[in-house]
C-alpha cells in the first residue's frame, strides 16, 4: 500500500516500519495454566512447538470454552483493506487497541500499513517492545511519566516517528513542561484534534479554539504541529452527510492552519490529515479525495482497526462495505466454541462460556452451528438462541424440535472485536478444517 500523499512534486522517503521483527520471540513462550483452553498435555511446550504440531481444534485436546480466529478470514480482511486504501490513495494506521496483538500488527504492516494507532501510553509501550517504528496516538498525552518515556524513545531511535493529539492550550502547556523536564532533544509531533460536535467526545470544539491551540504549540520548542485529526464516529446523530460535513470542516481547518504558516516545519514529513474509524471510512475516502494541494505533501491517514477480525454483530451492520458492496466484503473471523453442560428442560440449555469469555457490551453472541459430541458432525444451530450470559454460563433458549444435547459443542459468532480479543491471552488461529496453525498473543 505504501504511503499516500496528495499530489505534490516533493518525494518523501519511507522509513522502515518495524525493527528486527521481534514478534518471532513470541513462539518461545511456554504454554501453561495462564492460557485458557489450550491442551493440558501441551504444558511445558513452547508456543512454537505446539503450533508445529498442527493440532485439530476439536480433537487435539483443547478444552472448552475456546475462542478461534479464522486464518482464512483474517488474511482476506487484511488484503481487502490494503486494496481499499491503495485504491483510494490513503495511508493506513490501523487502531491496535482492537487486538493488542503484535503478530497481527506485523501482518498489517506487511499488508502496507503506514504504522499502528494507539489510545494510551501502555499500548504505545507494547508497540515499541515489538519494534513498531510509527505510532499515531489518538489522544492528548499529558501524563508526565509517559512523556518522559516517550522522550527517551525518540532520543534513542532516530527512525521512530510518533504523533499524538493536542486538544487544549492547557494540554500543550503540560506536554511542554514535562518534555522540558525530561530533557527531550527531539520535538514531539502533534495534530490538533477537531471535536466531532457538541456533546461528542474529545477534541477542540471551534476553529477559533483550534487556532489558539496551534498558536500555543508554536510557542514551545518541544512540540511540532504536523496536521489535524479527529474521529468522525462521534458525530452526533451520524449520517453520511453529517459525517462528510464534519470531514470537510477537518480539511478546511488544515487549509486554514497551513495558510497561517503553522505547518512550516513539516515539509520533510508532510502534513497529516487523519480520521477514519470502522464505520465511516467510505466517507473519509470520499472527502479526502478532494483535499487541495497544501504547502507540503499531505499524508491522508485512515485509522480503522476492527476490520482485522470484523464481527457477526455491531460492525457487520455498520461496515461501509454494506454501502459500497462493489468494493468487497469483510468476513467475520471469530467463533467462540462452548460445550453444552446442562439441558434441564426442552426450552433451555446452558453452555460453559460466559462474560469472562465472550463480548457482550454491544450484542449477545449468536449461536451459529452445533458440533455433535457423539460423532463430530456439524449442523446449523436451528432453533437455538442465546438469551443471556452469566459469568461462566451462556443461556440458550431452544425451540421445540431443536437438536441439542449435553456434550455438544456450539459455535457462536461475536459482536465487537475490541471486547472479544481482550478476554483471551493466546488465541488459536484455525484453518477451515480445524487445523490450528498458530497462536495469537494479546497484551491488554
């Protein structure tokens, strides 16, 4: 995918994306009691050795509940967003908070990502531990301890690029104070965050306030203004036109700040204009296509993160690919397998998975398939509905004639990737025939 800029005669050299690919070291971690669902007889093996055995998820000794990530769907989704970004002239820094999985970051970078987006300092520290050289932190960073760490990282690695939000004059003052106290030798790149409207989340509410924040940055020697950014998913009563209207405001803000000379020091790296969650990146592509030439090349940076696994609920309904089906379609990659442990009456059954295992903040899991505990045959979960979750039980409502008995495995689709990944430290990556080819390590 490479780095996408607006039309310009300036050539910008692209820095390496990750150092030494340290994710390979994850294969050396020992399998033990910390990792739920993994085969008890694998205790003491390394993750790499267990992956090399290519065990079957259903017959290889895994215990239930077990979360599986489809190898084919992950690869499909990675390739689709790479193609989409290339087609629309966008650079891409997927939000890593979704998975917090360095192996997936590595694959996203291999599929053309410019860098990885973070939300909080801990996430940035994980990224750096696994060699990420471009980090976009979509928050104002005013934690003095985190800024001290950041100053050290920037000083130690001249190829490390870090960008974060500023959304207040007070925030600029706190950042400047902390960085000066830390003896920072490299300025921290910042972008003014434009709020998505009254009642939205973070961000500067008016263009006049944005100008004041930009002016405050200019008075420091520790910060460098490199662009503007925001999150269109927070636009109140979001619709295609409302989102596009806000995105046009974001572009106009960049134009105004550029005319005021606020980006004068950015010519070598380009002016950053960034937006794009997982629900409106089609609107971002439309509006960013019309960004005018500025005084320096423009880095049009998309930050969608949920695409890597997609889901069977929230994002399945919201994905822009529903509006532009000719661009392709994402595939849900998660399936949570749990076992029927109780069938107390004809209308009810209970599985051994619950809130500790499944996302439930947006939608309940969806029963999709049943794998027979007798002969391993798989059938649709006809007449079976998830009606609730306890800490360690899934409540099933079963219609008359629903075929289900104690010992059967039920495969469920999940909603909201962010709160699915965070419940599992080591997730089997599974091929369509049930072969486990790898284990995805998360760091929440």
